[in-house]
C-alpha cells in the first residue's frame, strides 16, 4: 500500500510540474508577442490572450508605465509566474476531482 501512495504522489508532482511549465510557456509566448506587437493589447487578440493567460489582464492596467525596464521585467515576471501557478492550481483541482470522485476501477 505504501508504494501505491508513493506512485500516486509522484504522478501528482509530475502533473503539477508539467502544467506549471506549460502555463509559464504560454504566458511567456503571449508576453513576447505583446512586446513585439503592442496592438495585441486591444480588441479580439487581447480577449484571446486573456482567455489563455488570465494574468495578461495586467497589461491593460499597466499600459504606459511599461516604458522602464524595471516595470517591464516586473510585469512580465508577474504574468509568467501567475499563469504558471494558475495552470498548476487548476491541474491540482482536476487531479483531486478525478482521484476523489472517479471510481478506482475506471481509472485503470
């Protein structure tokens, strides 16, 4: 029984790690697109970016103060880390729901 619990926790760690890195990669890609194409911060492209990366909404509130390097680094860092945490949190919830509510026989 101990090895089953250990493998279950290992699976959770792998799922959380993969989703955290995926969330960070998506946020980094969107942030780089925003820096190269500032028009992304408005219209349908902005709505799509916020749907994929909800912390990207900070771009609308930060706006003009991203002129300095420090504010750009802080904003981009917050967006990237926050999206990674958001994806990992969602994955943890789904993992909990599956392991709690799905019968063990259906998971194998």
